C-alpha cells in the first residue's frame, strides 16, 4: 500500500492482525519527527472508530486498532486503510503544526567513574579524554525523537559526531536505572534497570518513569533535553522525585538545526 505526497513517500504495512504501520522512506531527522507527531495528532483528532493507540517512532507511526470495534461487514480494515491514507495525504499536502507546549528539560547527570563503566572504552574509541567527552555530551540540546523500548526510554538526536560509538558486542544484563548511554549516533537514558547494549557514561539521580504521575514520563517527543554535569556528592543529595528544571520553548523561534540528523537507516534498537 505505497503512497507519495509532496516530497515524502510512505507505505502502509500490516503489523500483525491489530495494527498498521505508516512507514516513511525518509531518513530519520527533526523534520520527519515533526511530521510523524503532527500526523499522530491529526489521527487522534479524527477519533476513528476502532483505533486504540498511536505509537510514533523515528520513521514510522504505528496505528493500533481493535478488530471487534471495526464495522462487521468484511470491509472494516480496508476502510481504515483508506481513512489513514487520506489523513496522511492531507497532513503532507496541507500540514498542520504540532500542537501543545514544548520544553527544554535539564537533567542532572553524574559522569563519575562509579556511574560510567564504559567511559574509558568510549574515550579510547573516540580519541578524547573523559573530561572532553563530558563537556561535549553536556554542551547541546537533544531532540526527543521517540520513547521506547521500555516505558520512558528517551531516544535523543543531536549527539556530537565525534562521540558516535558502536553498541557493545555483548549487551550488559543489568543496566541500572537512570544510566545515560551512547549507542551509535544516539544518546539516551534507561528509566528502569534492564539489559542494554549502549556505552554507559553517566547516571541521573532522577526517577524518569513514574507511573503514579500524570504524565508518567519526564519528557515527550519534540521536547529537548540538556544534560547538566553534577558531582557524586550532588548525585547522593538529589531527591530522585524532584522535578527537573523545565523551560518552555517558543516554537516560533525553534531552531532544530542543533538537534541534527541521526545516522541514516539507524533503527531504534536496544
């Protein structure tokens, strides 16, 4: 089910028996993330019967649906496909801006050796001492492209190219919650203790995923993250449930160039 409107091309693909993927051919980047989030908002506003959840990613928007809520005439899925195709066409030819506020969110990170087990390996790979790695890593705003693979995991674009580093050959079984890592051309934060294959260079004392809070996550797609280096003593003294500093971003003055594009064809893998 391929389609093409304006300069973007996309394809609708089935994803099991209860989801459709709207998959774009474009390389991941800030502009494509804007398109995907705006499309998700348009679909949500359309209140399509049977649609239960929308999951945005780097190059894809997954539309989940409940077959039992679709018209029982044998053509319900096809009508859903047609409706989605039309919404994509409208969004690409007459794009509406993403609604809602955006924030720059400052997250404290301790880069001390006890929280950075892979700093030496990363330093060796990129040819920079640890202090320069820290300075470069905390010197820019990162665009939140998407959340996953665990609840609240932040996939961030805009990493200094000199800090790009391959994932580990063998993932670590237990990456502590709050760990900040680098995987390829991305950086991100592990909200829970999980296995993970990224190079860990620091840890935040903040709890990023709080299911009792609304919203449960510390950031949303298209927010920006700024890492603020703190000492081990500051880490120990920080209340994990403290709210991070959030500064509203005036979208009219948004300059996404700083966020940069992540490497072409890179997936959102763990």
